């Protein structure tokens, strides 16, 4: 007794100490928030931490004050990355106090922000919560739409359990509709398959689906059962079979609450078949379980069920105490429906016994309770309908405003098109005017040239006549022999001049061609000189890496082995040295792999093995090797690459490129950063595999150098945690991409991260 008292005191002290520490943390956060007046992301984070501490201390009112402040400031400064779960929490809170309008507004914003960042799992959770609001308001079409949306998101993320829960909710909605139990059974069946895939983790869900399917079959009309190809006479047998399966799972898993729930359903089934003794046994088991647990209202319901079963058997003495206890439980826990049913059952029992005065008294209390419940439900229904009316009215106003805005946009577009057409017509008119002027100018030049030709012809005729006269005079004056010699001399002179002209023209042409060839050779020699200089730099860099970076790990290993030989080293220092040596060897291994690949690529005859490669398989294989590095820097990789993305290339080369790009992204991303992997289809038909980070980024000069196809040397830069590099990895990536008819491209901004893209030919799906 003393020992247990001491333990209790220790536990109490621990709880008090913990509560004191939480209160102190809350006070310090409040002080920090009051002192920090700048409206930025830090202020939002402070408000979120205050909200979390208030939740731990169960300070609900203060918690939602800080939640509202966080969302208001986050929206104001457009820092919404951390707001979706806060909007969801506010939606749950307002739903709990039946403020459905605010609940819907917060759920809607939570889903919008989650979808904006591509967080499908959160969007599914919020859609599921959102659906319960419309389910409560009996707006079943919208509830179904949201449940279906959540199921689609869960399926796309491979979350079988939550998808099954969405299916169960959809089935329960269809059970609210008349003659829709077929669809309810269909959705319960989908949920059942999903839970069965989960093995042991899904057994409770399987049992609950069996219960739901039993209820759906029992609630089905004869026409529905015939459409399901079930004999209506067998519906109780089918309902019992499903409940027996659920009971077997409850017993196997030793889930007492589940077994009590199943046995309650079995009791109801037995009562429908007038087997009241069996029903009492099932209700009694459920009562024993609920009395041992915290579910006292369930225990009161079980007592009421037992009392009514005894009444139907006319065993009034046994039944009356249970009915009285059920009524007392309903009054204690303020469950109006339970009180109403208990009062009616007691009235019926007194009536069967012939105690009409007592029967009348309880029946009168039953009528009062029933009317009270009816009035409450009527008021709730009025509230729901009023809310639905206001919400629909606001939605219609929004749609009308949206339609007016769309019409204004269409008018502006039509006006812009009209102005563009008018401008086009003016341009065409101006063009026609210019063409007319050109035609007039051409006609003028034509007439001018005709006049000049006519004048030349006249001059030529006059000259010819003069020459004829002179020739006649010359013939008279000179002898025939001299005239022939002169004509021969003139002919030889003309031929000589023609030959000289041809030779000079040919010589000029050859000189021009020789100058062009010389210029091209000079350009080629300059390019080869630059390439040789770059290759010399690569050679010097490789020798520098081998001589420096290879010497460091070897010296570390020699020093470490000497420490081990001495044997005088503490365990903590030994672990620290091992971690340092491991990091050095990891860097050396990566460096050696890049150097060996580079050396192999420079060998004569080295060609890639072109084949169809699934990018998603390569990415998953590479990512498995970055687990430790990602955990060390607390970096989250969001892999959006779809399955069956086939490109043409060498699988080993592609794997090396992807590993180097992801390694660089991890290297230059700070703690708690993010890396995105996704793909885009390029206009030329190639596929771009993108690695995007929010790290330190690159300068414009370095981006231009990486994108330049002729660049063969790249400088190495230390990572955010002083990680070493060689500069060979990215150079090797560019070389291998070129060998596979692809290329490496980068876009970056200092301080805002980088995006590296590997572009490769796509393999046709046919």
C-alpha cells in the first residue's frame, strides 16, 4: 500500500512538472509574439507554435484566436505553405459547434491550398471531413461528390485504408435514400476488398463492412433483392452470415468493443425473427462489455434492448429493472432518444400488466419527450434548410457575378478583335496604296527606258551612216591589202583581250576561294586550339584531383590505422573518426566512379548501348541510395515521375546522370529543404527529366557556362554543409547526354534554387 502510494505521488509530480514546463513554454512564446511586431513568415510560425501549445494545454478559445491570426496574416503576406492543416482544424471546430457556414469556408480553403502544392493526401483528408458537413446537412449529392473526390485522391496515392473509409461513407449515404441499397452494397463491397488487401491491419475494417452489408441487405426491399439476384426469403440468412463473419473476426482479434457491437446487431436480427431469448443473450454480452468500458450510453441502450426483449416475452418482472436502468442512463447522459424509447417501453409494459394509470403517466412523459425531440429536430432542420438556402443564394450570386465578369471579358475580347480587324484593314489599304505607287513608278521607269532606247537607236543609226561614209572614203583612199591587214589585226586584238579578261576573271575567282578556305582553316585551328587548351585544363584538373583528393583519404586511413594500433582511443572519439572516414570514403568513391566513367568515355570505340529505359525504375533505384543523406539534412524529395516513362538511351549512363543531378541538388539544398522530381514533354518530342531544388542557386555566368555545348571544364563549389566536389560529375553528365543524342540544360537564380533537365528521345508507346 505504501509502495503504490509512493508511485502515485511520483506520477503526480511528473505530471505537475510537465504541465509547468508547458505553461512556461507558452508564456515564453506569448512574450516572443508580443515583442515581434514585423508581419512576415516568422510571425506566422510563432502564431502556429502558440496554437499548438494551446492545444496541448486544452485552451480551446485561445487556440482558435491564434489560429485565426495565423491564417489572416499568412493570407495577407501570401505565406500559405503551412496553412492547410490550420484551416482544416478550424473547419472541424466550427463543424463541432454547428457553425456550418464557417466550417465550409475553412474546409474549402484547406483543399484549395493543398491542391495548389500537389499534396493529394491532405486534400483527400480535408475532402473527407468536408463531406461530413453536407452529410449532416442531408445534402447528400454534395456529400457524395466530396467523398468520391477523397476516394480518388486516396487511390492515386495508394492509401487503401482511407479510400475504404470513403467508400463506407458513400455506402451509408446511399442507405439514406429509398431503394438505393444496391449502390450501398456495391460501395461496402469496394471497401471490403480494400480492407482485405491490408491483411491483419484491415481486419476491423473488414468486420465493420460485414456489419454494414448485413444492415443493407436487411433494409433492402424485395424488388432490390431480386435485382441483386437474391431470394427475398433468404435475406435474414444472408444478414446472419455477414454478422457471423464479423463476429469471428472480433473473437479472433479479441476486440471486445467490436464483439459487443456485432452481438447488438445479432440481437436486433433475432428480435426481427421473434427469437427473443437468443436476442437477450446477445444484448447481455454487449451490456457486460460496455459496463467495463467508458461507453456508458451504449450500456444504457443495451439495458433498454434487454428490457424490451423481456417485455415481448411477457416476462415483466425481469424486464422492468432493465427498462428503468435504461431510462436512468438516458436521463443521466441527457440522451433524448434513449429516454423517449425507454418511456414508451415502460408504458407498454404497464399496459400489458393492466396498470393503465402508470401506463398513462409514462406515455404522457413519452409524448412530451417525443414532442421535445421533434421540436429540436424541426429547429435543426429549419437551421439546416436556412443555411442551405443562404449558401445556395451566395453560390448563385457568385455564379452571377462570375457570369457578368465573363461577359465583360468577352466584350473586351470582341472589342479587341474588332480593333485588330480594323487595324488589319488599314494596313491592307496602306499596302495597296504602296503597291499602286510602285506600279506607277515601274511604268514611269519603263517609259523612260523605252525613250532612252529609242534615242540610242537613233544615235546608232546616225553613227552607222557616218561610219559608212567614212568607210567609203577610206576604201577610196587606201588599198585593199592594207584594209585586210587592219581588219585581221583588229580581230586578233579582240581575241587577245577576251582571253586576258577570262584569265583575269578565273585568277580572281581562285584567289577568292583560297582566301575563304584559309579563313575556315584558321577558324578550325583556333577552335581546336581552344579545345586542346580546355582538355589540358581537364587533364591538369584530373591530376590535381588524383594527387590531392586521393591523398587525403589515404592519409586519413593511415592515421586512423595508427590510432587503432595504439589502442588508446575513447569510444566517442572512435565513433567520430569512423564517421569522418566514412564521409571521406563516400566522397572518394563517388569521385573515383566519375573519374573511371570519364576515362572510359574518352577511350576510342566507347559507344552507349541504346535501349528502351523506364525512367521511373532508374529513379527509384537511385533514390534508395540517398536515404542517409536526405535524413542527415532533413530534405524532403517529392517524386512526381509517373510509371512507364520510356526513353531511348544507355541505362547505366542515365542512372549515373540522375544520381549526379540528385547528389548536386542534395549538396546545395539547406536543411529542411525540398527537391522535386518530375517530367515534361518538349515541343521537339523529347522527354525532360527535371530535378528542381530550393537551394542556393547558381550565378548567371555559371548557368551560361553549363548550358554552353562547347564547355569542357566546370568549377566545383562546396555544398551547404561544406560538402566537397570535383566538377567532373556535371561534365560527365553533359558528355554522356550528348553520346545518347540528348543534352543537359539548367535554369537557376541565386538564392531561389536550380532546375536541371536531362532531355532524351522518347520511345514510342506503339
